[in-house]
């Protein structure tokens, strides 16, 4: 459970971030074994950064979608990429 009650709302990559920290802790803060977690976190941040940017450009507020809408947004992204 995150300490900040708004952590999930403010950080759409909270799960990926926490998994990275957990891996680091498990491996005595050796980065090598955790590279996959870092890459996943970076991809998550880039994805939600693009979503925020697109929503801002379209005038959609809030720029970061509410937690309950995020799964649908990710699903739509996956569907649109699989058609290419």
C-alpha cells in the first residue's frame, strides 16, 4: 500500500516503479538483474507521457486520465497497434 493516498492517481506507473524498487532491494541494489523492470518502467512513463501530451493538445482535461479510465486507454492503444 503506497504511503501517499494519491500516489496511484498521480503516478500511472506506480506498479512498475514499486516492482523496480522491490527488485533492487531483493538483489542488494545491483542494477543488472533489474534491467527488465527499469525498461518496463521507462516504457510506462513514455506511454503515459504521450497520452498526457495528446490530451493536452486536444484540450482534454485532466491531462492524465483518471485511474478508472486507464485500462481502457491502454487496451485501445494495444488494439490500434495490433492493426498496423
